[in-house]
């Protein structure tokens, strides 16, 4: 099974995609509360792609792909058509320099909610992996 949808970089497109993916997680009998973690991480990833990656330009696109590399494991890939960024250059929001920055909180949130999260393609593509059942304790 695989879902892939490309849509214009508009914030109103976030919620329908989040609902589609969280409903799918529930249909696959994810652990209690895991659907909410997936939804929050995906919402943040899509918002970052639209606001930061595409800079709010509705003529640009965002793609969300969901697949299952292992049983009970979900891989979510969010790709934007923006210029990209270097994730290592974004300060940790809890560091002294990060406290003064408006960037990095979403990345930290996503990494806290997902079992794995990393960027590819020059920062334009985020890969998030999560176990639907019996995942890593938080």
C-alpha cells in the first residue's frame, strides 16, 4: 500500500492530508495515541514545507508520500519545491542561540514524535519513520 499526493502550497491543504494519514494509521490498528503523534508531526512537516520551503507561494507544490517498508511501520515523506536548507545550520531551539531564533522548534518536535526523521535532497525532503505498534518508548 502506498499513498502519494501532490498539492499546492496552501495551508488549507494541510488538514485534509493529516486526516487522511491519521485515519489510515487508525485503520491499521496503531497503538493508542500514535495516530495523534503521527498527525502532529505531519502537520508540522507540511506547515514547514509550505511556510518555509515554499515561502507561502501557492504556485509551488508539496508532495506527501506514505508507504510501509515493514509490517506495522509507516514511512512519511514530505517534499517541497522550495530552495532547500541545511538542517545542521538550524540551531537547537533549546540552545542559547536557538532560544532567540524563530526556527528549529518544528524539527525538534518532529524528531521527538517520530522514531526516525532526516532530511534529503538539500533539505527539501523530510523522511519520517514510525512504528505503528510497539514502537520505541518516549
